C-alpha cells in the first residue's frame, strides 16, 4: 500500500490544506501567548535626579502613558535622565511622547538629560515642531475686534475683485482690438457646454416654474372670476423675472461651479503657473472664452426658458381653468410687449457675465490643493446667486425709474 505522500490525490490535497491551517492557528496562538509588553515607563530615583526608563512596544495604534502624571518622586528633582530598556520597540509615537515629556520638564525648570537615548531619537525630538507640542489656547475676540477683522477681510477681497475686473477689462479691450488672437475654438466649446448641454435642466426647471405660477395664480384669480388673467401673470412673470432668474440660478450651480473647479484644479496642478512661465496671459486663455460664452448663451437660454415656462402655464390653464391655448396666447400678447422681452434679455446677459465672473474669480484665487477646489466651487455658487439677486433688485429700481 502506498503512503500518502507518494502521489497527488484529492485526499492528499485536503490533508495538506488542513495541516497548513493547523500550523497557522498554532503560530497565532504562540504569538498571543508571547505577546510583547505594552508601552510603559519606570521611574528610578538617583540622588537628586530621576532615571526614566522606557520599556515595552510603542505603537501609534497602542496605548501610551500620560506625560503629565509620571511619578518623579517627592518634590521636584534636579534632573531627569531618559534611557531605553532592552525590550523597547518604537515608532514616531515614542518620539512625540518624549518631545512632550521634555517640554513638560523644561517648563518645570528641570534639567533634561538625553545622552543615553539613541542618536536618531535625539534628532527626531529636536525636529519636533513646538506649535504641535505646545498648542496655544484661543484668545477670546471681542465684538469690535471681530467687526474690524471682517471689515479688513472685506476690504482685501474688494481690492482683489477690483484688480480682477481691471485685468478682465484690459483683456476685453485687447481682444476687441485683435479679434484674430481670441481663442474662438475654446469659446465655441464652452458655448456648447454651458448652452446646448444645459437645455434639459433649464427647460425642466422653467416648465415647472410656469406650472407653479399658474397654480398659484389660479387660486387667487378664480375667486374674482378673472381666470383669463392668469395668462398675463405667467407671461409677465416669466419674461421679466423668473426666466432670467431661474436660468441664472441653474447655471450658477452647474456652470459657475464647473468653471471654479476647473480653474482651481489647474492652479493646484500648476498649469496656470506654466502658462505664465511661457509668457501667456491666463485671462486670455482661461477667463475671456468662458465669459464670452456665458454672455452670449445666457440670453438664448432665457428665451428658451421663457417659452417652456409659458407652455407650462398654458398647460395648467387648459387643465384647471379650461382656457384654450389660443385664448391664453391672445390675452398674454395684450400685456407682454417687446420692451418686457428686452428687459429680460438685458438681465440675462448681465446674469451670465456675473456667473462667469464669479466662477473664474474664485477658481483663479483658490488655494492650490484639493480642499481649495471644493471651497472655490462652493464660493462661486454662493457669490453668483447673491450678486444675481442684487443685480435683479438694481435693475428693478432702474427700470421703474425709466418707466419700463
């Protein structure tokens, strides 16, 4: 009869695997039974001083003694000397512990002796940053100081924004004088991204806004028998306000954030620094094509948004108020004039420039790291929406003064 190891059979393979698993389990049990001692510190009084003996295994994942509660005997010793036992295993956790222990001893005016420590330990302790070892407590800031800091920060940001606008104006004038040097291919690409690619979301939002306005208007107008005037409400609201406003909000979250993230990522990768090194102006390559693209595509998107919003209101008027589309359109044309459409398009062009400027500004001023990219995108969206609302309010005052 042949032995088990003479030939390879399924039974032999199973027995081999079983033996390997059993050996692994026994090895683990042996390691657990002979586990390394944990990190510990032993204090030995030596005349006027104390010897601090480091023992055990020091790991970042393990537990370590507290430096502030080490027993150094009665009274304050004249010196503290640290040395290693024979079984010490360490990583950077021991370096940080010794550095902090040294700072505690020096704060108590106790002489620190580290001549018995390994040379690499002494080098690492000397290189430990003081800011990490002795963190300063935060000082309470009064309201006047806070107001002053906020004012100073706003002034610095305002100065930076004025500089950005100045560079943008200079680049725009240069592009107008030499249009052949303008990067039309980049501009067309950005027009596709912020125009054609934004049609679905802009159309959906505008249609739902028209539906919401029609429902809200129907509740009030039905009480007075003025159902047909819902057409005037939808037409004027979409053409003068909601079309441009909602399109600007959508593009601020979609395109403005994309501009900021792209430019911030390029800054983090030092691509913008490379352009400046080769003598190219980042404004001509990165900012102007995006600004022109948004300024041209925003009015077109607003016209599209107005049509979708009016269609949404027309659908609700037919379904709820039984107003035919022809009657809806005729009534709307009696109120909505060409001047109303022009005011909406003026707002649209301004909002597009605001969204593009906000995205490019925060992208170029972002911190060159991954966290700066996220902050730039968030700041671009918030700034764009805020400035859009402010510009809309300013236009409302101007158009009212002009009688528009």
